[in-house]
């Protein structure tokens, strides 16, 4: 058993570094989302595209933007080829009807709480932008 002790110690050290890295990464990402959100202060309804986010990150960024924009934040991440995941967040209102309309028009699905809707669409960025320009997001 003692011959495995150095391996166990190295494993514990690597594990500790991994945990510390993940904590630092999450804190840095939260700051970056805050900087993005600062660009939307009092802009009303916001449509934002960001590459490479998972569903948790999409929600966190949408929440950060909704905190500052004084309207509804819509964050999309993905590609025209694979489709986009999205999160819609508002501080006061019900986004369920808008989400149903959007996912129907853009070939997707979604749902959630009245003030936070998440899902996916198969449409490209241009179609998403056209839909948002033509459809009023409730405040």
C-alpha cells in the first residue's frame, strides 16, 4: 500500500489544482459577463450572440444583461450549421408566449419559468435577427 502513497499524493495535488482552476475560471467568467452586460446599460431589449457557451453560461450571461439593460435580454450561442441554444430573461414580465412564437417561427423548442425561457432553435443568426426586429419583446 505504501508504494501507492506518492501516486495518491500527486493525484490529490492535481485534484486540488483542478478545483482551484475551476473556481478561478468561474469567477473570471462572471467578471467577463459583467463587462459584457455593462455595454447594455439602459438599452432596453437586447439580442446578444456569443460563441462557445454551454446552457449554464448562456443563462448566466442573459441574467447579467437583464440586470442592466432595463428590458428583456436574449442570448444565443451556437452556429448557423448546428443551430443555437438561447436564454430569454426579463425582470418583470412573462416570456412564455414570446418563446412559443419564437420557437415556432425559428424551428425550435423551449420553455421554463415566465421570466426565464431557455431552449434551442435550428435557424441561423440572420433569421433570428429578422425575427427579433419584426417581433416586439414584451417588457
